[in-house]
């Protein structure tokens, strides 16, 4: 068949008339918007935050802050006026924790219960028409109905991955590339044959996701005299007389991405008392890296004038200056947009 470019407009018009405008030019698509995770450093690694209109996968070991980050993303989405649904597969949701520690609004959050993969998919298919952001916590715990109906002694490897694949294909028909955003939370488990770690969900989750973020728990940390998490701080004992950490490092890496540069990394510090990432730790790193603040040895300068001596003193300044925080955030995000 001969290719006739002169018939392009006529052919495209006929197809769009039948299929509701499914053919467009590449530049007709809007730039992918983002939802902040609440962590500046993680947002920068992710190209600005969780991409809207895409599927994102958070995976890693236990206590690696996957759920905490997902709930923080819900908080930021609510601040943007977006409606959110949380699929409570693990049955671990706590309204007081979500409100008091995370800062999200439970009254505006839709909580979806259900344990089977097919049930989650059926509910999500309907909820996609009324909610913007969907968090499944976690995909690893959900079980296929075929497995539930089988004999408890049966061994059926891969059955959950096949069930999720079926659900994803169905949900893609409902998914709106502008209004829907999905975060899939998946766990890392030990492969008993190799001794290494692997995500329990299988490759179907990677194929479905536009971005996959690996979370790993790092070293324990304690607080210094100024109350900040510090790798050099003295270990402290709790009420029971045993050493109790005040926080720990969280290391993230973008293992796959179609919406930003892959293999960027982020290192955050989680404060266990506040259950929040250490914001000024990330702010100071970004301020120096993006030339908002100049570091000369132990001294820090802003616009040529001395700001303070030592990281601790400058962090306190940043902590008490919301205008400076906004300037650092905007400079970091502006630099990211120019990449």
C-alpha cells in the first residue's frame, strides 16, 4: 500500500470522529504535573514529585517509609484540592496517626477496604471516576481469589502476579491520563534460592508503572544538643534503660522512570518522634548545591553577607525563616525544570 501524506488530515479526522479524538500530535499533550512527597530531596530525585496521570511504584523492605511517603503524598494532594482514595489492604490505617502525625485530612480521605486482588480492582475501577489519587497499601498482601478458593495445601507460584496483570489491563481502560494517579506499594522479600532481595509483586508492576522508587532503611541516628538528627550524636537510652534511636536514614533510588531521569538518588533522615523527614537537613543541602547559600569552610554566606557559622546554626536560621525556605524550594525546582 502506498503511503499518501497528503491524505493525513482527512484520515485523522475520520478516526477522531469515530474514536473521540484518540489521535493527537505529540506536543498536544500537557506537561506531566507533579504531587510533592513532602520531601524536597525525594521530589528532586523524582523530577518534581509523584507524576500525575501515571502509575508509580514504591517498593522496599519493612520500615523503609513507603507508607509514610505515600500518606504524605496524599496530604500534599489534598492541599492541591485533589480527592484521594486509600486502599487499606494491610488493615493498618489509623485516622489519629494520619491526622496528627502526617497532617492529612481524614474527613476528606476515602478509605477502601478489601483483601482480594479482584475485589480491589473492581472497586478501583469505579472509584477512578470520582477520585484523583489512589494508593494501594500494599499490593504484596492482596491475594488472588483463585488462591483463596484453592486447597490450602496447593502451591501456585505466580498466581498473584497474573491476577494483578488482569486487573491492570482492566483499569487501564478507565484510567484518565490527566486526572488519575496511582501509587502501588510493594514489599521486598528474600529469595531463598539466591539469598538476595526481590520485589514480591514481580515484573508486572514494573511494566505497569511509569516510575519505580526503591526505598531502603539506612543507619540509625540520634539527636545532638540542638535537637537535630546527627550521625555523630551520642547514643541515648530510653525510659526502659536501653539505647533507643531517635531516627534513621532513608535512601531512595529511581530504579525506572519514563517521566524523569532514572537512577537519581535521595537520602533523607526520618525523625521517629515527629515521624517526619528532617526538612532543614534537606533544605541546607539544596541551598548549598543550588547556590542559594555559599559555604566557605565552616562559614555560610547569603548574598555576600555572613549568615552563620556551622551547619547547626544555619539550619536553625532556615528553620525559622519561611521566606528562605520558599526561596530554596523555588531555586531547586527551577533548576530541575531547566534540566
